[in-house]
């Protein structure tokens, strides 16, 4: 087996994939909350992905990602046996885990993947875990059984109401808090609007809230400054100071502006990738026909 080889692939939804990658050193040392940065090939973009799980016996690391741009679509096209050029980690600070009475763990969309190891670690520490998982539709709900296995309570939410609670995770959270749920901590991971809405809500209930930020990154060592955010009025680097921060202290407006800075270039890269893929498909069909 080769280092960084994909040994398992599963399609969770049409655009969400799960890989297990052979990387024994990362599997041995990683902790809940940490991430890797991968590069598909020598000319590829560096992609930060939180580690969803690992297995020291097999030396594998599990990553789950959504295809949203050129690099993630290209990553999703890889198959078992393919080797990822770079697979660096574990990076970032691990989640501070200590026993508490109750922790609420919220995953929105693909954010359910990084929430899983954190919820699992709290459960193993003897904490009551209340999990809330959200997705746009029933078909986009991921890891339900795995989250359920390590949760004392699991609440599923869908935007369109096709499964579970009809509405956003923040709506379900407010419903639970208004019904008397008491918690020591809320961990929320997912799209920026979801984390922001959750933090705004929990602030009203004086509930400590930790969010995991997935900003634009380049080197992952704090040298380039691409991942800088403002937290509590101070500049922080997500790759080395995070990825977890106090959700009540994040300057969400600034972070969202920085996250959108390269949208035109990202769209152009995706369009070129699609065009290139079409050309290759036509060429392959012609060669086969000949």
C-alpha cells in the first residue's frame, strides 16, 4: 500500500464523498478537531479538510468533502488506488475535551463530518451529547447512524422538511433551549451563515459556543496569513490559532468578505475544468470508436 493512497471511497450524496486515505502517521497522532491540507497533484490547489475519523490499526484517515469547486470536483473524481500527491497533517489545535454535564453538537451540511469526532470524544469523556444535524434535503443528510451511535439525543433538520424538523438547525436549537435544555457548551460546525446564526442565538442564552472555521489557506503554518480572521478585535490565523474559536467573538462580516474574495477566479477555474473534462470525454469516445 502506498502512502496517501485512497483505499476506500463512498458516495454519500451526489456531491459529497467519503475517502479513507492511507497515512499511518496522521492516523496515529491526530486528535478531534484537527485537519489536513491536501494537494491532488503538483499543480493542484491546497485544500484544508477536517479529519472526520481515523484508524490506527489500518493506518487510514477519513475525510469527507463536498464538491463545490474545481479542486474538490477533481478530488471527487479520484478512485480507489489513486494516490494524493500531498496529504499533510495533523494541523491546527485539537479540541479541548473535558467532561461536562451536557454538550450540544451541531453539524450543518458537510460540517457534520468534523462534528462527529468532537461529539465522539465528549461522549467518551462521559458527557451527555445532544446532536443536531442539518441538511437541505433528506438525501443530503450524512453520517446519521454514526452520529446517532455516539449521541444521547439526535435531532435531524432539513430546510425543505423532507426529514425530521422542518427548518434550520438554529430553529431546532432554540426550540430545545426554550423547552428547558441546559448545556455547558455548544459546538457548531458548518457553513458560515449557519455558524453565525447559531452564535447569535446562543449569545442570547449566555451559552458558550465554539465554531470551527474553514477559511482560505495556503501553507497551513501561519506564514502566509491567508487565513487571518478577527476574533475579539484581534487578528488570528485559523491554521495555527484555530481552527476553533469563540463564536461570539468572530467578526463574521470580515470573514465572509475574505471568503468571497476569489469567487470570480474560482468560477473561471471550474468552467475551464468542465470544458477540459468534456474535451477529454469526446477524445476518449473517438479513440474507442476508432
